C-alpha cells in the first residue's frame, strides 16, 4: 500500500503540471486583462501608465515566459500578489478559507446524515409508497435551482417571518454579544447557507446510495446470509451496507475540491466572503495570480481526493489490493 501511495504521488506531479499549463493559457483567452479594466473605468489613466502596469505585472512578456516565472514562484509555495489590491494571494485565500470550509463541511455532513439512510430505506422498501415518496422528494431536489430556493427562503424566513438573517455571517450588534448569544447568532446566519448548499447534494448522494444498495442486495452472499437465518437488520447493516458504500466514497473523493472552492451562487446571494466569491471577483477583474492560486489548490485537492478514495476502498473491502502496477 505504501509503495502504491508513493507511486500515485509521483505520477500526480506531471498531471498537476499539465493541469496548471492548460489552465494558465486558457484563462488568458478571456477578453480583456487587468490593465484594460483599470483604464476602461478611469479615463484619466494614460496609455503610458497602462504599459508601465503591464511591465510591473509581467504581462508584456510572452506567455511561456510568464508561465515559467509563475512555475518557479509556485515551487516555493508563493502564489504571487493580487493585481487588484497587491495583497499576497495566499493571504487572501487564508482570509476566505475558514468560512468556506466550515459551510461546506457542515453541508457535506448534513448530506451524509440524511442521504445514506434515505438511500438504504428506498432500496429496502423498493417500489413501496415510502420509496416513491422519497423519490419524489429527491427529484425535487434535483430539479429545483439553488438560487431560486435561496431567494424563496430568504423572503419567507428572513423578511416575512423574521426568523433567520438573510446575509452575512454576523449581526450588526455582534460586538455586544458574547458566549451563548454570540454562538447562536453565528448559527442562525449559517442555517440558510448550509441548507441551500446541502439540498442539491442530498438528492444525488441518496440516489447513488439507493442504486448501490439495490445491486448489493441481489448478490449471492446476501442470499446466503438470509438463508442462514440471520436477522434482516444484520444482513442489511453488516453485510450489504459496507459494500454499498463504494460509490459514496467515490463521490466523497470528488467532493474534496468543493470543500475549498465553495459556491459562487450561495456565497453571492448571502453575501458571504468565501472562496467562491473570491474566485468570482478575481475572474471578473482578470486577477490572474488569484485565479491560478485557487485553481491550483483545487487541482491538488482533486488528485488528493482520488487517492484518498482509492485508499478507503482497500480499507472497506479487504479484497481490494493495490500494487505499484
């Protein structure tokens, strides 16, 4: 297993370089650049000043030279400075990362708490009224746009009923709060964003769990376990559940980048200063260092998520053995 992990890490290096190379050139295909926007919104800026900015940012050099310069810097874990405010990109990411991590971890936890039981119940009670009812609910989750649901809940719970705040992470009087009052204020601000973030994912995870459980329940070893007279609960939870988790592990591995990337939609709607909002602002301003920093972290997490999923496969199913080949 250790040799396999080392082999995968080494093989991930050229893959990561390929991802950053393609990303670096693709984001330059978008019209405009940082100096264009600074000149477009300020008519007093002279062309000579814009050219100086291009030289300062290194944008006057050929793309391959810009990429090599960025690559040398990134080898030292330095993402450079933002074109927007001159702050180090890593510092800006550290400012936004905690809240995005918190919201997405809470959302993923909520998804797993509800999606796995829903999937198991739907599979065990296949074609029953309960199964059909749960299917309708999850398909509503599939089809309902998150931003639309967010606006509805903001109007109902925030404006009409005044039960929950509809923006930000804290109230205006947060300076006067402490202890339990401060904690409850933060909880109230997180309820709507976490729910909206989890609602769509709940449908997908529960459907995967249901289908996987149905396939496992038709296996010969499940029939044998039932023939031995084992209680149905033991058959489901001890023999079927463990093997049915494989697709969920794959989804969890693919969800790792989302923990950092955040969601542009709900962070914008709820005015949450997270990673999703940072990426959107950087893209609009053509802030190349910030864009590349976020995308590079996302690429690393994607590769790491796939590796963790493979390792978890072997821990759950002893029949799986990984070798260097």
